[in-house]
């Protein structure tokens, strides 16, 4: 018998849109304007900025994504605990989608 991970719901994505994969966190995003989908690998120890101002959230991400379909920017800002669990997440110009939704959209 095979056990499949259930797809993250919209509520789950609001709380934690990141998927853990070896030495990275992966996030799936969809542009609000054109609907283009993105997969972003955020490598631990490389893409994360050290946040010296907040000991409860020592790591943060500040990324801007621009797709090939439109010039709109998608801004992602997030703060993380020392174990890379999200404390606060902001996204502007796009929305988080599940891995399964991303794979369906890419297949077309």
C-alpha cells in the first residue's frame, strides 16, 4: 500500500508555503497578473540573509521574481527561525501554490 502526501491546502500555504528538500527550501509561486508559475530553490547557507536585528528569527529571504510572460515583479519576504521554520511571510504581486498545482500547470 502506498501512502501519498496530501496536497497543501490554501490555509497550509499561508502558514508555510515552503517544501523542504535536502539542503534547500522550495517555494512555488503564481503571478497575479499573467498566471505564470515559478519554482524557486532557496539554498540553506547561500540564499538566506542573516538577520542580526532579531534573535527569534535569525534568517530571512528577500527575493524578487520576474517572469518571461510579463514585466510584473513578485516580491517575497520571509523571516525564519534557526531551524528554517517560517515566522513571517509576505508576498506581493503573486500567490503561493502547491507543488501539485505547479506540476499540473507546467504540464499544460
